[in-house]
C-alpha cells in the first residue's frame, strides 16, 4: 500500500533594466486547501474474521493544507488532518460485546470499542528553489497516530530542471518508523473464557504474541520527466521500498484446515492470527504520458508495473480526460484498471495448514482484478471573487469514484477540495 514521487514545477520570470534583475517569487501569496472525503465499502471477505464476513466500512477524512511563502525562494507547507472510520469488520476483533439481542456472527457488526477509531496526521514540509529556478530542495516530516498504531517519518528530495526546463530529474527518500499497540482477537487474549464455546474437544489454540512490535520502512524514489513536443509530455518513475519488522496485522484471524472448529453461536474462534515475513521489498515502475488534443481536451494516461518478494505481480492502467467547458468549468472523466497475482502466503479460509510458517486470509493479498470509474468537475475563478476572510476562492474540485473488485468488494469515494489564496 505505499509509493512516493516528487513532481515540482516552478516558473522563472525576470525583467531587467540597466542595473537591476528582478526575481519572481516561487509562490506569490499564501494558499489554503480545505479537503474533505467520504469513503464507503462493503464485501464478504473480512480479514478480521479469517476471510469470511462483512467488510462494511465508512471513513470520513478532513484536512487543511497551508502553503506559506517565506521569501522569494522558500515555501513552508503544513498539512494537518483527521480521519474517522466506523468498521463492521474491525468491530469483530471483539464480537462478544454483551448485547443479548444481537446474533454473534461474522456477518454482523459488534458495538464494541474496536468498531471505530480516528487517525490524526501532521505533515510539515519545506521547499527551497535556486535563484535560476532550476534546482529545488525539499524536506518533510510526518507524524500520525491512531488507537493501535503510531508512525513518524522523515524525508527529503532534490529536483533538477535543465534543457530549458524541458527535462526534469528528481530523487527523494523517505524513512518511516512505526510501532504497534497490538490488539489481538478477544479469544486469543490471556485469561479468555466463555462457557458458550461449542466444538469437538477443548478450545486451546497454539497462539503466541508477536515479539516484534515495530515496523520500519525505507523508500527511494527516482523520476524523469520530459517535454517531447508542444502537445506531449512523458515521465518515468520508480520506487525502491524496503519494510522490516511486524508486517502482520495482529487482529486478522486465520483458520487452519487441520484444526478442529470451535464456535460461540455462529462466530468461529480463531486458530491463529496472520503470520507474514518480517521483511518485504517492493518495486513499482511507472510511466505517464500526457497528450494535449487542443485547448479543451487533454489525455492523461498512466501505467504502473509492481512486483515484490511476497510473490505479488500487479499491473495498473488508467486514463483521465479533462474536458475544459469554458474558462470556469472543467470535467474530469476517468477510468482505472488493476490486476494482481496472489501472494505466496495467501490461503482462503480453512485451507492453510498449521505446519506452514506464514499464512494470511487477507483478500488484499489474493488474486483479483478491479475497475474504478470516476467523474469530477472543477470550478476555477481566476479573479477570486468569493472570499473566506481575507482569502479569495481560487478553485473548487468535486469528484466521485466507484470501485468494483472481482472478489465482491465494492466501494465508492467522494472528495471535495477548495483552494483559497491570499490577497
């Protein structure tokens, strides 16, 4: 689920009289982006309940991004946001919520504390451009926190423009240091007992907690962008990502083929949680090609190849066609196709043997293909007539995307973004 690219476009303007050269600011005035999204999904292959059960989830995210010009060359950006979700699947980390009127089943949501959570993030960054605007240095930090996970990251990058700004090379790096507060399924926690358990024999899973609770990620990103002509622009990019530490999700159950089944009502108790290797190397390689059909229509194509040492190979292809209706409104129809192979460690429910070292029933690591259909509209006001305090409204973006996966997962996301500029 992670990749990084820096595509920084700056413009150099100058005027000269007999004795003085004037330098145009990288960012003329402060800008504020207000972002909001609403995401919903449903399906029947929840990893929390071993690959079977409701995947119903809703997530509401809001954030504010402020760009502040520090001087002619430097820009400080601060991104702060909060994401709040409610999840029927994660609620079943503890399905025994004590509600006597609810049937205990992987297809029913619990009302326990694990059904919802909030993630808060803080992401400051700093950008410095050279006097000739042909070199750009960036540095950034990242902090996020939720109930069972904390992440802190640092990074930086360098971009060089040459060939009269027709060619751009970039390199960047990112380090993340994350830590888990593991939340295991309720039946695997120390001291668990329930006299409603049914099954052949005694429920006594061979379960041990993880001795590693940290996850570190290291990423190196390379990019090349080239203007090929008046109407065409291409770019290539790749990321080298290495992860080490606890890469398993502690609350995702696994059921073995060679173990007896035990239940409380219709809810099957875990044989173990997913166990995955403590290292993973990811290599995505991508390309973009933009072609300007005219003043009103642009073709934006994208392709990415992905492989990792867990056995997954994936392909992504997308096309977006911005259509400029007039000076104010632009439409953004889009389509995206994705397909991937199965990870070496994926097993459907009750097909893994307890003798293997690694196993998961998370369908995100299964073989599947997916289609995404989208439509967006942008309103742009070059005169910034609408106001928020002393800031003028520059643009409004509204987009909707529907997502359909071959394993039955369906999702949608609506995003709204507004940009305000200082006067």
